[in-house]
């Protein structure tokens, strides 16, 4: 659902920072705690033979409340990072369902309750005209995000009906967890980002510049 939503918010934050490990630097960029919209894409498809479900969110608003990233210098402008982002949001959830014998589309509102997600990675950061260029070298393949929607119950009811037809051969129990905490692929996320100076306060730019020139 949030192929770009939280992914983009998270990835932008890799230019910021936080610390819980020796040798790490802690930074927060206050202006990045803001409202983001129209950032979502598709979630990883869910397949429970004979049911396949593809979820997406064509419209949504996400509010980043806070962020914290650990940046550990690796040398040469490269950093090992851990990004923590606290956010909430709402939007539209679309489910395209393939039942084997036919397909249908269901739509409903989706809520993302206030939650904190963590992503680890490696990035190169370079000073550039008007801001900073961030090259993401390593990211996890996916990220799980908590969502709430009445559509989840509809999908579970469909699965229960299919389970009856299969005389219990189809187990719908794992589907509930997959729908409430869907997996968002990060393999399609942008690998090169630009963080403009206008998104940083003077003291934040100074702290980041000092980190880039440190041995």
C-alpha cells in the first residue's frame, strides 16, 4: 500500500539521524516532520490458494510526527544508518481479489494508527549545490506497517467462504495478520534522493556538514 508513502518518508529521513550505538551521530530535521500526500503505491500481493489479494492506496495523507536516525560513519561519506519514524495517516484502500473462478474489487477507507517503524540501511551522503545528495546503497527488501480498515473484515469473510468450499483445506488464520500488518516492498523505492537546504535549519546543516567532513 505504501510502496512510496512511508517508504519515501523513511528514505528521505536517511539523510537525517539518531543514535543508540557507539560511534553514532544523532540528528533530527524538524521540517521533515510534516504532512505528506499522494505517496502510496502497492503492497506485496497476498496469495492463499485459490485466493490472491492485491492491495493499493491511490489516495492518502501521512503525518510524520517525529523521526530519529542513527548514522555511523563508515568512511568516504558512507554511513550505516537506522531510521525510526513515528507517523499516522488515512486514505483509501483498494483490494483487487482473484478467487480463481472470478475477480472483484473492493474499496474502503484505511487508517494508519500512530506507530513507529524502523528501517536499517547504508547510504552515501554528498554535499551538492542547494542541498545534499543521498545514495541508498542497502535497504531491507520490505517493511511492515499497521493498518485498520473495515475492508479487512470483508476480505476475511471471503476467505472464510472459500475455506468452507474447500472443506477446511484453506486456512484463513494467517491472512488476518498479513492484512493488518501488510508488507511494503522497498525494492522499487528511489535509490538516489535530494535533501534541499530549505528543508534544514541552519544548525541542522552545520551539524550535517560537520559529520561529512569528520575523519
